[in-house]
C-alpha cells in the first residue's frame, strides 16, 4: 500500500543511485558515479518487494528530465538491470519498454555482425 510513496521518496532522495549516474556537478570537481552493485541492490530490493513493484518502479519520473525511469538511464544501466534476476525471473524484461529495448539491441547486434 505504501510502495508508491516509498518509491517517490527514494526517487527524490537518491535519484543517482537508482539510475547509476554521476551526480550533477557543482563547481569544477566531478562527483564519481555510485557503484553499480549499490544500484543493483537497491533496485533488486524494490522489485522483490511486491508483484506490482516493477510497474511502479518503471513509472518513476526523473525530476530533471521528466522522463520515465527506463528512458532516464543509459544503455549500460539498462543492460545491467534487464538481466537482474528476481526469484529466477528477469522481471524487467517482462515489461514492454524493456523488452522493446532488448529486441532493438539484439537486432542491432545481428545486423552489425552480418555487415
């Protein structure tokens, strides 16, 4: 019942950790990217929490770009998350936007190996 509220709080407080990206820079020094294992652990806990968690999670919007979660992350992060196994299932690959991205990547790889 409280999952949507918790996800909104996480999205507001740790958006970079959820998306495995470097924080916005302030000044001249660049901040390092959070660890991938931290991102995978957080997302894994979210996705394990409830059956509907995957859809709630993918519906999160990035506060800077206003893009839905899947479209607010880079391809390296997408790849890592798409093969994240929850109880032996790749739950993100069951969602249309993730499956579509994976199929496009596979088609691109097949076409590039043929050329």
